[in-house]
């Protein structure tokens, strides 16, 4: 059980750090995650994005509305489904994401301060194995 509590607390602390950093750029941490997800999966639908972020579709819709109003995301009609919209970063959204990338490097430098390179590699390896164990379908 200690691993579960520790992993949950570490994830919460990461989110808190990144949420604070995101506010300096005029976005929230969840909005940052939306932008990052759209960078990796351009053309995702709102439903797909909601599933990827593990939030309700209505929550995702509100975030997309705000990001679209800010000129960071655009909706395009899905040629295969008249009811669906495909989501893309705008050039301004892509530029913001690039600036946020520098923040990731700064935060990770602080968080991993004092860790030897081998320690970081071992941590990544262990977390990757843990992730694999939890995402393997039965």
C-alpha cells in the first residue's frame, strides 16, 4: 500500500508544480495537458481527448471552448462525421507549448536535483515497468 500512497502523492505534487508554472503563461495545468495531448494527437475528437485525459466530455468541451477563445486551439469539421469536430493546435498554441517545454525542463531540474544520471535512468525503468504492469490487458 505504501507504493500506492507514495505514487499518488508524487503525482499530486507534480500536478501542483506544473499547475503553478502554467499560470505564469495564462493557462491552467489541465489546459496545458490538453495542449500537450493535441500536440501528440492532432485531429483528436473531444471524446477521444476526454478519454485520454480521464475527464468527462463536458469538462473537456469547456476547456476547448476557453482554449479556442484564446486562439490556442481550433475545431475543424470531421469529414467522416457531421456531428464531430477534430481538434488542432493553432500556431499560437504550438508556440505556447514550446515555451511551456522550457518550464518542464526547469521543474524537472529542480525535482531531480541531487539524483545521479543512473538514478534517473533506474527510476524511469522502474516506473515504465510499473506502468506496463498496470496497462497490460488481461
